[in-house]
C-alpha cells in the first residue's frame, strides 16, 4: 500500500484519522500501532512476524543493558543486538548478491557453485534496521533512556509513515514524542501536515509520474533511434523523476506525521540547487546522511586522524 494509492487515500487514512481523533489519548498509540501493523502486513504479511519478533528481542536486550552497571556486560548486550539487526539486513538484502558473486569467483577456479537461495527482500528492511540500531546505540551512549512499554517501542519502529522509505528518525529525536506529543498538538500542526501531504502527493502524482513516462519511453527505445536531444531529455526527465518521487514520499510521510502529532525531520532541501557534490549530499536524503555521520563515520574517527584514515572512514 503506497501513499498515492486509492486504497490509502480513500480508505486507510480517513478511517485511521477518524478513529484517532475520536478516541481517548490513552488508546491513541495502541490504535496507531495496530494500523501500522496492518499497513505493513498489507504489502508483506510474511515478514511482519520477523519485525515483531526482533523488536521483542531488542526491547528485552536494551532494557537489560540500561539496567546493568557492568560496562562489559553492557557491551556484550550491545554487540548481540547489533549482530541480530545487521545479520537480518545482510541475510535479506545481500545474501543473493553474496552468493552470486561467490559463485562467479568459484567458477573461475573450476570449483562447483554454492546452492542458490531465493531470499525475498522484506519491504523497508534498511529503514527498520537503521532505526533499530539508533535505539540500542542511543541507549548505550546514554543519550536517552529506553522506552518502558514494549508497544511504545514497537510504535517507534513500525510507525507506518516512515517505515517503508523514511525519513530515518533517530531514537532521541522522537523518544519524547511517543507519549509527549499530545500536549503540543494543535490545529495549526494538522493544517501544516495536510499541506505537506498534499504537496508531496502533487510531487509524486503530477510531477514524478509525468516525467517518469517520458524517461521510460526514451529508455525503452532502441539505441538506433535515440539522438543526443532524446538522450538528454531522458536523462533530465529521470533526474527529476527520482527526486520528485522520493521527496514527494518524504513530504507525504512528514505530513502524515504532523496529522498524528509527530514532528519528523526534513529529508530533502532543494538538492539540485547545490553548488558542489558535498553540498548535494547534505541536501539529499538528509536523515540518511545524518545517520551515517553520527553512527558510522564519527565513531570510526571521522577526520580526526590522517588523510588516509579519513578516506578509509569515508569509504
């Protein structure tokens, strides 16, 4: 179920908002969690149990890690949680890639190939993994306390607006909103959310889909019929298709979040107006860049060492 589909716009979202606004604050998070589980199950019913199971393990491990004063034991629990989450990401997203490349390497030496495993990729596995990692790492670093209730943690992980394609919300950015957003909710926020959702929907339907048809038509043409003009048109059309598609989805996600009382970080900031590649990556998929910087690049040492170590960290 995508945000621009008739099922979502006509049925799912209106029913959710109607129930969400009518019920007591006490039951809003539970209602939102149930709708999020249904949303994910609509597209990947088999993998919802993987998410629910791993969130239970993470919740138990992280709460034990927070309560123990033994630093070595905390590190062990951290490594176990990281291994589970990264292991799932590797298996589902890269196992086929690993086996295919290994078989190519083995074939050059005349060695029989490994058995091919048909691993189906769960929807949103990268975003789910990244946010699970921010939870355990933020708690380990004592940036924020863990959530006390399991369903609150599940809501943070599986909250449907951001689950499939971001933006990637770091735990400390949203932890206080899980139960504290109701005091700061307002009609102005809801109006902003509606505007942001409508803007994103327009970017997706009116712009991305329109230029996407041009790109598809040109890319599917025979090379013999494509001149330089058509090649440039196809390139430019695809350039704007991927931007308006991704940015439109992010705006819809941010808008839905506002309608539910959440404040998500921006994910795009006019990246095609950048004056350098560095500036471009700071404006494109901002939440992923921030995640990489804070949970990978800086912990590796960033640019605090030699030039070659900095290059290694960047790689």
